[in-house]
C-alpha cells in the first residue's frame, strides 16, 4: 500500500467512513476512491484536494509531505493566527506553551 492509500485508509477509519461515505463527502467517485485505496491510481491534484477537504486536513497532510504534513487544518489555522499576532502577544503565548510542554514532559518522566 502506498503512502496516500495508507493515509486515506487511516483517515477513513478515524471518521468511521466507508469508501462510499468518502465519495459522498468529497464528490470523488467511489470507483476512484477504491482505486486510490488499493494503490491502483494516484489522485489528481483536484481529487486529492477534494478528499483532503472532506477530511478537513491539508493537501500536504494527505500526501504525507511538507512542513504541515502532520497537522490538521484546525491546527494550521491556529498556527497562522499565532503568526499574525503582534510580537508581545506571540511571546506571551509561546511562553505559556513552553510552560505547558515542560510540565507535560516532567509528568511523563515521573509517570514511567
């Protein structure tokens, strides 16, 4: 199974969708979804975009490439909002995130 087939299958499982469900949600035919999942065809950019939109993930995530490949659209939107903040707000927010990360790592260390 190639990477995009694996990612589509994984996303379908997370949503509890059949191939028909994905076809309905994306507007891509069930026959083509079946070919993508079996690795018999590679989606066109248009089809891949429709599938990514149906799953609410980025195109990069769907194809397993790019800096945003591990992020869903909601996470990417949040990063964009942070990036657009004034510097002083961004510094405060990143400081909070760093604090939460430290606490999490400490808890993980002591829970083992």
